[in-house]
C-alpha cells in the first residue's frame, strides 16, 4: 500500500465497499438505487475522498489477481475486459465515452501496479462527475474478481484492510 493509499480513511473505504455490495451483492439494487447510495456517501465523504476510496479498491482488487509469469499479457486482457463490461452496460449518461477512456487507463494502471489515484490525478483534477463512473468501475472490478477468485474473496480482503467485521464486507 502506498503512502497515498494509506491516507484514505478506513470508514470511507468500508462505505465504498458497501455501495459496491448494493450493486453487486446479495441485495442487487438497480442502477438508480446504486447512484442514490453514491450520492448519500458523497454527502458524508465528498467527491475527492470517495473517488479515492473507489480507486483504492480497484487497485487492491487487481492486485489480488495473479498471472503466470509466462503470460504477462493476460493482465492487459483483464483491463480490456473490465472496460468492455462498462462499455456494454447501459451507462452512457453516467459514463460518457471520454470518461470510459479514462477508466480504461485506470484499469491499465491497476493491472500494472500503478496507484490508480496517483495516475488519475497526474492527468489533472478529477471532476466531481467522475465519481459515479469510478464507483461503477469498482463494482466491475469486484464482478471480475468474484468470477475468477470466488464469491466473497474480495470482500474479505477489504475487511482485512479496513478492520471491518468480516461479515459486513465478505458478501460482495
């Protein structure tokens, strides 16, 4: 974990994971409810901190994926698959094409071990409108990880990081 990542408040990370559970987990909220959960969290954490929490979870998630040394290109296929999942979702309003390109860069940063937040802020200020897109990118990361590693694995990793009760986060 980098110095920037360690500064993200644990409670904000846990809140971000609960939002992801709302879209991805057992409750299976619809997109409107998901956006509402993000908006409520924004009232508590603000755009910058909540977006950073989502980006941290993306980085941690991709860090959990292990690739054979003889096939390093698989990590880039994973970044492409994540981008494709978002592109195919009915999110044109929440994730316009220019933001989708930014998310693709974020996924690529994550699979190469680069801190997603540091990478993104290197491009310039993060507009508030990107928070929903990064939330959905985080949910996509969890979807891929649960498919590859088994349901709940990512939630348990996040619970370890945040010190949250394992039962709170392992159902994502």
